[in-house]
C-alpha cells in the first residue's frame, strides 16, 4: 500500500469512529433522559389504584426505553473497540512509511 492509501484508510476509520462516538453519546443521553423521567413519576399515598397502575406502566415504559438505549450504547462501544484495534496498525504503518520516505529523501 502506498502512503496515500494508508492515509485514506486512517482518515476513513477516524470518520467512522467519530460517527460511532456521536451515536454513543446520543444513546447515553437518551438512556439518561428515560431514567430521569422514570424517577420523576410521582405516586403518593392518596393516589388511586388505577392511577398507580397507569403510573407503573409509564415507569416500565421509560425503563424499557432506557434499557434499549443502554444496549445500543454497549453495542456501539463494542464497535468502537473493534475499530480502534484496526486503526492502530494503520497508524503505525502510515508513520513507518512516512519515516522511511523521509529517510530515502535525505540519502
């Protein structure tokens, strides 16, 4: 591979990693918002049984959304780890090529 091909590959991986990180942050935010909404549902001692039942369903719904978002976040984290491993050899190969190219010019 030429140095330009390595640079394009590294650039492509950088973009993919940035996109995954952005999606992970959005997923984490969604999970936190859902957890917050579930925690803010209030039930007091004067609440009727039917309202309690409705509010419990609402809490379950928010919790379900939070769990989905957390699962998505974990999947994205897994992809980030996999991409990060692939990026390291590319960076080192790219740097090595630049180093070798620079040495050959100086000789």
